[in-house]
C-alpha cells in the first residue's frame, strides 16, 4: 500500500526506513531521496513510524 502517492512511497519502504534511521516523516522521506509535496500523508507516515519504532522496542522491554 502507498503511504505517499506524490512520491510513490510504499508503507513497507517507510517502515524499513524507520527501523534504520531516526527522525520524523520529513527526514525519512529525505533518506529515501524524496520530499513531501502536498503533505497530506505526513500524519499517517508519522503514525507508521511511531508504530514501527514501538515494535522494535517491545522485545527489549520484555527482556
């Protein structure tokens, strides 16, 4: 599924970037060689990033 239609950024690409880099959606778009255009995707993108990072922390918290 596409998170950002303007830049053709898929959800899986954004989740992978969230696991490898810090920052918000705008900075991760930059890591992907893109930049926000219309901005309608940024709220959803930031939610996906937070969700992905929380999932990374969960196994560590259980240990």
